[in-house]
């Protein structure tokens, strides 16, 4: 049977992320592929207690809710953002979403007409690229180094493309684990004001900071409240199952997104919003996050150490200062997209870097997640992975007679 | 500050439904306006028990989940649909959504290009109209009577407009409380097969059936599995707060919708999906629904009796056989859209029928909800409402010297 789909489905494809979740579901492969937190660390008792507190408030807790979300939770979010320097907003300027993914989607829905341009880092978050393309927008990559987008190239592309927005993950980016320097952040804010463009700051990982004496100021804290949309989520700090994220920014945009959300799903799960409010007010979420940081940081260090010990030629990476991912560039003769099958055969999975690129993909890159596997599994998996890569490397060396 | 929104936001507006929820939130008005179930009837203990069962399964219950939803819940849904005659599908053909609203939205997203036509009943579900328009589709109303769409007009419009789909609420429709006759259902299925069009069957209220000896066969039970998308929800039978609905239909369409859902919100709240599975397997949901039916039916009868006693001239309505709404047409000189303010002043709210029309609106119509207010409030509210209408009626009679 043939069905007449809309034009925009040409850009909808099952993503690598999706296929990855399927690999993770299979038992025998050690997976560095997903973006999953470790479920052993989930604050189950806190969550259970939070739900039971909500149930005690009575049956009204199970009714429909306004589209914008549970106001006491929005107040808590304002308070948490203020500690990161994001201030000047009221709870009317906070929209609760079904994960930060929905924030990206709703923003795109109200902003992007077919042919509109979005500027991004390169590589950048795969599922954001998919959303932009699903609205038939054109994605243009801005040149970046380890400190963030290069202001010169950014300005050139702002001039040339008149983009609708600049999408960035400035703190512990996915996939590259990059942190923007403060100066670059300020330059970005300056440029988007001059060119009257909105920045979408995606910050799901900002709270998972491994360094103790550094401050990574969110773009939203550097703006005057008119040019930055800031989104984050409870999926990495509390649990993913509640699918609760949020977005903050200028009221006109938040208001329009709420109208789009009303058409999309009326409102997000309201019981979970109330439970998260209870969790934030009756459980020490910050102490929990501190614990997550300790565990994740030590796993990252184990992974990095494995890589250092393996001492593969022509391997480059930057030790992550936070987040969930290690981004690795190997010898340019190795195609990590096609090597994935072999790696999975050997019992280890990763995400090839290729689909994260908006521009020309570097096929010799990959993203490794260090938060889901145990230290023991990380060691085993890294042994398998470095073996697969070095075998492939040797093959190239033999082939070209090096 | 001015922001450059996408073209499609022209069609996004705060809906009547939304403004209604705000009226409901205010204390002193008796509201027949919303579409809310009665929270006093919510199965709080069953829900609480269901969540605690899920928590007992351990921390994995709080992890990310596949986009399509929790498979055991999809199996339960298949089983429940089979009892209504909908069979031949597997759990791969069930997609869990954030309420059935998201099912309408995702379907539209993958099906409707700007300018595409959707055929609907008239009046029809307001928020569906908003979704279709938000994708810049054109909505064309098909002539209907109390038994459903008129096959002659439907065929003519299938020929003339080559629509992408036909959207219907054939059982206890919103807003009209209408039930399609079996013959009309069969004629619709026949026509969409001949004209190769997909039907979207929206069935949120089907389980709330007040008549005992009648069977209202879903369109999906009359189809061969190729032309009907069937959607329903747990919002009316269990609770709205969990925002869990589903859609079933041809695999190709479900698969494409899952890809759109991945971009939209990755997956729906997975803890709630697991809890609903526990509720369906450890709680007598059918007995609960039977109780809801008894209570809602008696409230509907009280409301109808109030209307009969008031004996307003030129009032027409059909006594609902199920669902949540009573649809009333009053004397055609009365504009119920502009009368709403006065009614609210007098302490009672309703939804004017006007925004539910895809074609020419009848301004002398309104939708009353009979599930949320208590019997006492229904009597009080109907007294207020019939008083406001009869005062308005007398004014017209005086004005024109009748």
C-alpha cells in the first residue's frame, strides 16, 4: 500500500541515536553508543517519596493542567537557573516541555519556514539537526575550534545567510564535549545583537561539571533577556523517564511556543511535574548531582587512561571537563562509520561521528559515552575498541606498505 | 522587540479550549465549558498502587525508553481494542503518544503539506482544526446529519478536493455528542477505499457509552487495516495527568509517525506508561469505567431535564448516548459567542459552538460539559444559563415586537 506523505517526511529518518538505543537493548555488547545516564545511580527512593507526596495532595493532582506547566516547578527552575547567573525572568517565561528535545522542536516549529537557515557548531547534536531538517530549514556549519565558534566565520555567515537562529551547546557539548571560552560566548552575544538573530542555547549537561574552580557562564546569563532561548532538562540530573525539560527566554517566543505546544500535546505529564517539584524541595538534588559528578568523572578518567595506555597513533581527543561524552579523532585513513559493524561483532559499540556533522563529515571521529557502563565494562570495552582500531590501522599500514 | 516567526504561526492562536481552562480555574463560575472528567472519580488508590508496583521493579524503570512506547502496555492496548472488534494489528502497529492530541499532531506532521485538504465533520474537534491549520492545510466540512457524514456530499468532496485524509469522531463526538449509524460508517470505509484516502478515527470517548444494548463499531473494526488510523487515550477512562494516548494503523504510517515523534519528544513519559500497564493488569479498569458511566449518565440526564423544564422556545438538542458533551442549538437570533460574557457575569460558563465549525459557524450553538460539575452545580448552573438565554430571548422578542 502506498501512502501520500507530506514533503517534510523526506527529512525524517530513523536516527543513529534510535538505532543505538536498540544496540544498547541487546545484552552482549558493551555500549559506549547511547547517551544514557547510569540507572544504578537513579534517586529511586527520592522519586518514590516525591510521587507519594503528590498522591497525598489528593485527586486534583491527576487532572489536566495548563499548557505552560506546573507553576511551582517553574518557580523552582527559576531559582535553580538564578544560581547559574540566569535572572530577570518570571515563571511566565518558563515553559515546561517533554524533555528538552520538545523545546528544540517547538522552537523550530514556530521559527523555521522552509529554506530558513540555522547556524550550528560542527559537529553538533544529531537530533537537533534532524529537527531543523524536518522543518525543511537549511543548516550551515560555523567554523569552530576548542574554544567555540570562530567569531570571524560566524559574522561572515550571519551576513551571508541571514539565519533565523544560531543553535549551540556551549557547555560540555554533544558530541564533542567542548566548552566555549567566556570571550567567545561574549562575542556570540554581541554578534547576535548586532545582526538581530536569536541564539538557542541547549544546556542539558551544564550541571555535570567535573572541574571545581572554573565557571562556565551560560549565554542566557550574558544576554539582556531578548536574544537567548535557554533550554535544559531533569533527564540527566534526576531521571529521564519523567521526560521533563524546560525553556526560558523572551516572553513573546515562549508564548508562541506554548501555543504550538497546545496543538502538539496540550501539556506535558503533569503528575511528573508535581513529583519533580517535590523532589526539588524535599530531596537534596544538588548533593545527588555532586555524587553523579564524582562517579562520572572517575569513569571518564578510566576511559581516557585506557586510551592513553593503548597509545594508538594519530589519535586526538580533549579530556572532557564535564558532560557525558568523549569525542575522539583517529587516523584519517580509518572510517569509523564502516568500522562500527566490526566493533559490534567484537562486542563494543560507539557512535560514528559522521551524522553529527552539518557540513563535511569527518569519518575518522566517534563519540563515546562514559556514564552508562561500569568501570569494569569501560576497561573491557576500551580494550576491545582499541584492539579493533589498531587492527584496522595495521591493515592500512600493511596495505600501503608503511 | 520583534522576532521573525515562521509563516505557520499565523495559524497558531490561543484556543477557546485554553481560555476555557482558565475560566475553570477561577472559583466562582460554574463551568460547563471545559472537557474535564470529574477528579473526585479518579482512581487515585489504583494509580498510587500502580506506581508503587513500578518502583518495586527497580531503577531501570526510570531510564530512557524506545520511541514507540512500553511494549507490554501496547500489548494491553491491543487486547482492549480487540474487545471492540479492532484486530489484526501487532504491537509494532501501536504508537504510544502524549495524549491523543499528539497522535493528531504527529499524523498531520507526516501527512499534510501546505495546501493539502482535510475533510471533517462540521462541527468538529476544535484542537484538531487548529492542528490541521497549523500545518497550513485547508479544512473542508462535509455535510452531516445526526447519523454522520452524508455519503453523497462526502463522495463529491473526495472527487473535488483529493483530500489527504478524512478526520472524524464517529462515536460520541466532540462537540456534537453525535454517534454515526453503522451504515454510514460502512459507506465511509467504502468511499475512502475507492478514493484511496486515509481516515483518522479519533475515539477518546468511545468507552463512555450510556446505552446498554447498542454496539457502535469503530471504523477501524470495519477496515482491512489499510485505511484507518485509530486513536484513543487513557485520559477519560483513567486520568488525564499521565498524558498517555495511542494510535494504531498501517505499519508504514505508524513507523513514519514514530520517526516524527523521535524528533518531537524522543518518547512519552515512560514511568507513566509502566504505571498504566500495572493499572490495566492489577486494577479492574472496566469496573471503574462502568462506575464512570453510571455517574456521567445521571449527570447528563439531570442536565437534559433542566433544559426540558426550562422549556425555552426553539431549542434543539439530541440526548447524548455517551461521551462528555451536550450540544445545544438555540433560537437563531441568539448569538451565543457574544452572550458568553453575560453568562460568565451571571456565574456560568459554556463553550460557544462557533470555533468548532470548519465551514459556516452557527453562532446559536453551544457545547456543555456534564462530567465535571456535581449534580447540585449542574442544576444551579442550568438555572443560571437558561435564565440568561431566556432573558436574551425576551429582549429579541421585545425588540422585534413579537
